């Protein structure tokens, strides 16, 4: 910890006294005298309060934050099995349980807006995470569970139920699973399906195949083919990232589009530039700046909502 | 900062592409060995490269694998810590019977703020951390905190001062 300026150290001392629970009028007068004694005192006092407002402000008057921050550092080894999808499911479960249950909305459209990912919990215990600008229909009843992706992408974390297969459908085929998790994406006009956890069965008009956990297929217009090493990883959006392996700029922009408010236009002369990297979806401006750092691009914003990407 | 020239940008892209091509699967394999979960490993590998992409001069990296495993390990620990804190937080609000669950956005903002404060208080002892939080988040008096933690009121004052100093520190 580096040494703080004397005025800051004194301000901290005053602040600690003031929050002790015993700060009477004479102490208040002494604080005011200290504040008036030197301009650096007042500056340090204001700076301290600003910093505390920034860091502690969002947590003040909220239940549970002290307990959260007192969580032991010593339990890391216990978490090995509970990370990732497991942890995500637990988090969303606790968050959505007190709210309105989704069985009241069977058959209704699920929708997300621009720059919004959202988890929906189904009555059978499964959950759906919809990517930005996505929509789906759900139909869960006593004998079947069916989700039709209409637009965008979704991740399904399926509650095991051997009597009711969970069918995730898009116009080019459907995947059938009894538990586990998968991602189905129709972004950038290239459908992809990934088995994340446990196997799934893919049925399409011209084929039928099984994917093991970690395998992905993409639809080439006729058949679902194993995903080549050069691809845009359709699973990374689940974590708010766009992971790209040697793709064209146009295709990268296609994936940023649902997260960008306004119009994104790519000039033809840069559309085919190749790129690899990882970009943040939740901050599309930062992602655009990262692209500009990696490629000879000029990015111009007009009227606050129109963005043009051209050759520099 | 001046915008990079075209050739600079192309060179940078080239360096990053090579880094990605040569080391991405190596890093992923290492993370998978430690995590036994493909998706977590893939996420951390992705985040690791996201940090490398954000570095001002990737061409200056001499030992890419050492750098990548350092960043990867840090992210791994951060993720575990976050899961710990999130679990404790959700448990606390569930026990206290909050009338309505926070929206996902609200939850995310709280988690971000919790992680920031957790980082700032990293060097404090568990008693100092507890005293600071009881005082500054829960508004307890030093006398109450002293009784709770079994220390003197003067000691609580020192703990709160330590916490305030930690929160004042400029980002590294």
C-alpha cells in the first residue's frame, strides 16, 4: 500500500471518527475547524467521500452485501465442480424463483432486445438463455418439451427427464436431448448447434446424427457439417464474448450487430479483411476500437446512431 | 494518443493472429486439465486472449506462454472468488427473504460493485474486513462491532482506517 498524502490520512482519520457512533458537537466543530484550516483538507475530504460513494455507494442499504464480502477465501477447492454452467444455473434459479413462474406464459414468445441477454426458467426446471435480439416459442406439457428458436441464438440447460425429450428446433432441423446443455444459433445466416454437456441427437430432413459434448455442427445450406477450425465460436456469447478464429471483418460485424444500438455499415473494401481475436459483446464500441487497432480501419459515427467502417 | 498507422495496425493484427494460432489450443488444454470443464476452460482462454488483445504492444511479448498462463491463472482465481461471493450473496438475500428478487441487470451491477470492493480490501485481515464492512455498509457503531468481533473499540477504529485507506488507493 503506497503512502497517502498527509491531508488524506487525516481526512480518513476524521471520517473513521465520524462513523464510530460517538461523534458529538464538539467533535463536529473540530472537524469543521480542520476543514477550514487548509484548502488541501477540504479537497482530501471531498475526494475521500467521492471515492467511497463510487465504491461503496452501489452496495449501501442493500441486504446481503456484508455477508457476500465476508465469504471465505478458503473454499476454492470446493468450487472446482460447481463452476460454469452449474454455477450459472444456480444463480439464475435463485434469481427467478421468487418472480412470476413461466408456466403462466406457455406458448408465449420469449424475446430479448438489443444488447440484452436474458435467462428464462421453464416450469420443468430447464432454463433458456437468449442472446441479444433473439426470440423463441416454448411449448412444455405433460408429454413433450419443445422450444422453437425463431431468431438469434439460445443456450438451453435441460432438466433431465427421460420420459420427455427436450426438443430444440429451428427451420433446418431439430436437436433432441434428455438432459445437459446445448447452444443453437441462427446468427449471421449460418446455423450452428453445439452440444455442451451430454450428448444430443440431431434430426434434419436429410440426416440424423449424434453429437457428443463439445462437438458442434454448422448448416451449409444442405447438411449439418462438423465445424471446421476456422469459425466464429457461437458459444462464447454466453459469457458476453465473441471469439473469432480467422474470419472476415464482415462476419465479425454481423455478430456484433445485435449488441450495437444503431446502424453498423461495413464498406466493401474492408469486408473481407481477415481477423482473429476475442471481443467484448457488452461494449460494442470497445470491440470496434479493438478492431480498429488490429486492422487499417476508419470508424465514423454519424448522428449518434449511424456507424460506418471504412478503409483508413 | 494518436491513432495507429495502417502498417502498424496490420502488423499488430499479424502478431495477434500468430499468438492466437500458436498458443490458443495449448492454453485451452492446460486449463481443461485444471478445470475438467470444457466451457469454463474455453471461457477463460477467451478472456485471457481478450486481455492480450487489449495490451498496447503485443509484439513486445517475449514469453507468450508464461504471460498467457499468468493471466489465465489470475482469471481462474478471480472466477472462483466471484462464484464464492455470488453464492454467499444469494444465500444471504434468500435467508433474509427479500420481497422481490433483483433483476439480472441489478444483480450484475451489485456483483460488479462487490468484486470491486473485494479487490480493494484484498490485503486486509478477515477481522479488519469484517469491521470495515459492518461499519461502512451496515452502519454499526464501533462499540457493537467490538463486541461482535471480540476486540477493543480502538482496534475497530484502526480496522476501519485500514479499510478506508484501502478504498482510497488509486487503481494499480
